[in-house]
C-alpha cells in the first residue's frame, strides 16, 4: 500500500466514524433514560407513601394503642383501627374524632406530618356516609402548595361497625 | 479487496456493538400496575367493609347493595361495577314442569313463599311439554330445574333435550311409578330412564309394610346430601286461616287472645295449630282438636314420633317449621309389586335418599323411593309418585310438599349464567350463612374503568 504524507487510510476513517457514532448513541440513550427513570422513581415514591399512609390509618391501631387518650407529645404513631376488634377496615370512632381534633388545631397538619414521618405534602380527606348528608373533614396544609406529581389512594372503611366511610389520602411533590 | 474486507468487518463490528449497547443501556419499563392494584384493593376494602357492617349476606343477593352502598362510594363513581354471587340459590328460581295444570298449581303453591337464611326466594313455575323445555321467562336457555310428573318413555328427541338440559347444570326431577319391565334389561327397555336417571329394576320379593326413612348420607360429597340437608333445615310455611278461641288442655297457659287456626298434615294425619299473636304457637299433638303444647320461636317440639323446629313466627297468620331427624314417611314407594322395584344402575346405595328399608339383611340393597344420578353439577333424581292414591294430590301431606320443595331447590342450578364480562379487577369473597341452612357461597365484585 502506498501512503501519502498527511493522509490516513480509509479503514481509519470508517472506524472513527463508527466509534463516534456509537459514542453519540450511548450518550443520547443515557440522557434519555436516566431522567425518565428518575421521574418514575419519584412518582413511585409518592405512590408508595400514599399507600403506606392509608394502610397505617386504616389497619393500624397506632402507638401506643390508646393514643387517642394521651397528650399529643406522647403519640408515637397515628392509626385509626379499633384495637379492641383488631380486624381490618374497622375504625374506632374515638380515634377518628381525635385525628380530626388534632388536624383542626393550628399546628395540626405539621404534627400529623411529623408523627407519621411523611416526606412529601399530603392531605387526608375523611368522608362518613351518613344520612341524609355525608360528614366530611379534611386534614391538609393551611398553606396552599403547587402539586407537581400527585397521587391519591381511597380506602373504604367501617366506623364502629355501624356506618361506613372513605379515607382519601393524597400525596404530592411540590 | 483487502480494504473492502476491513470495511465490512468494521460495519459488522459496529452493528454488533450497537446491538450490545442497546441491550445494556435501554432499561425495560417497570410495570407497576397501580391502576389495577387500586381497583383490586378498592374491591377488597368494599367487601370487607360490608362484612364488618354485617351486611354481606343481605347485599350479596339484593340490588340494595348498589343503591345503599356502592353508589355512595366516591372513589368508584366513574367505574363500571358488577356484583355476582356463585354457589347459592338465586333470588329467582325458574322451574318448568311437564305435568298437568293441577300439578303446576300444586308446585307453585309449595314454592310460592320460600324463606331461609333471612332472605326470600321468588319462584317462577311454568308448564312445559317435552321435548320442548320452557325457560319460564329466565334469561337463560333453560330454567333452573325441570320436573317431569308423569311416566314418559324417554325417546328421541326428548332424551337428547334432557341430556343437554342436565349437562347445562340444571336439576331434573322425575316423579313417576316405573314399571319394573321397563328397566329390567330383558328387551324393549326404556333406555332413556336408564341413561338419564340411572335406574334399573331388581328381582326381589313383595314390598314390606315399612315406613320410608332417609338414608343419612355419610359425607357431603354424596349426591343426595344437599336434598337431605334441605329437607331437615329449610323452614316450611304453614298458614293460619281461621280465627278462633284456643281450647287448651294439659295445664298449659291459655292464649289471651283468639288464635289463627291452621292444619299441619304429615304421616297422613292432620294436626291443628293456632298462632297466638306473634309470640307462640299452640299445637294439638294428640288429634283431639284441643291444644296441648305451646311452642315459641326457635324451639324444638315433637308430635308422636316426629320432631320439628319452629323457625319463625312471621306474623299472626304465618309460621315456618322445619322437620328434624329421623322423619318417617308413610307409603311413599307404594305396594304394587309390578312397579318401583328399582335400584341405582351401578348398585351404589349411596345414591338412594329415601328407602322403605332393605331387601337384604346386610342392608346393601335399599328399597328405594328416591334415586339420584349424575354428578354434583349434573344431577337427576327419580322419585316414586307419592300422589298415586285415588284422591291424587289431595292425599299428599306437608311432608311430601317439603320433600318436593327440598328436591327442587337443592337441585336447581346455582351457577350464574349471565355473562360475567371482565371489565376490571375481580375481588372474590367467600361468605358463610347458617341461620337455617348452611350456605357457602362466593361474592365476586368487579371494578373497572370504562376505557
């Protein structure tokens, strides 16, 4: 093969083009995949947290079990399940009322957030289907926030085995 | 040529690397299925909550589940909801009867007001004539049960129609006396009787003068078990029709008001009773038309050798009683030795529900009055014609009526035939109710989104 000064072989050019092409492709893929996965993961975290909160409220009796009778500072975990019955989807009216009382105080939202160790913003809507009209209360932040990613979980429950209601837990990222 | 090969190598290597990197870098989408999961646990929450409220049994069989509960749940307002119950008697049972108008009326009266496990059953009884099987207004091809109350040589096309009917899961009951020669295997037999009802005649002596007794099924998987259970547990309706003062004897406390008098006929004898308000029932147990026993609701009582249980006092004119073991019938098989010397075609005595004793001392050959055939879902029963007497149906008693109702209701199709289109996630819940009769059934709740 005859080489001229300053000139490279065709093989080299082909290999170089192939290499640069591959490098560009890999870079493009990484930039496309990583943010999408991160967004999915963030969304998944929101969903998981919403479900966890709903499960705690519906099927956990809280800690200590008589948290509805003790001062707020001593409450370790909030759960509205009736500890005497110890069955799923059976709420204690006294615990429901206590959570409502906590939420209606000026620091109630932040207190619930701290006790349940909730990382994102949230709201808890409680609807009791009574006749002639439903009874509803909401536990939410007093300061309105924008919702970027939001997810809500709705749970159907019985209250003291006599009436039924819904707990809607909404969690969102600001 | 050398340069060309190198280029081809480079291209091939590039393609290989491209594929390899593509496989390594592209991440498969993780299917979380939150939408399906939410529907699924919403269904679970709803059924559990209904159970916690103590309403699962009421709601399983009633449209009030929608109006009182489901329509009020905000979370499923825009969802497609469907509720179905499998394995229990339906709210409306359709029964066709290939029989006379009098027999249709008799059957309708027996099944007119059925109540058990705190729920009422509606029945639609209609006449039919084989090979046509009238569906009695059901939304399905066939009714849930068919009663043939006459002897009919089961030739084609009736035979095929009946086989198809039974294969569909519906109950088939034949009430007739069968000539021994029709199923003795000695030529010109009625093959339809053998195939569908699984009966054959046996060469034995004369019928003894025994009462007819139930052969207690040894386990619940045996064919006669459900009918046996129904006979002894289903509340039977008795009505008081005439108001009169109640005469009492034997030192029992009198009823402070007049009572509604009715008659309870069993073992060919009438026994008067009087409903005292809505609290107690006075019974004449010795046949002298004077009350000698007072029974309140949910209590056992006996008359002669027969035992009963007062399930409900519905009102001052309606009560419901159930028969209790061991009940004996009079003259069910008959005494004509040319008829009804029948046995299961495979000699399996476990297929016999009622017998007039046994032909042999080893108690292996029952003198059968009711023989079952088939499987749990394709069940048929041959019943000796208890109304063969000169006065026909008038001679039959409440015990016969209870037995007939038990056969029809226990054998009727319990499978939901409506197309259960899967519009979403189905949540199943098994419920048990044993207020009167043990019922174990499955409630399916389907929640789906329109798109």
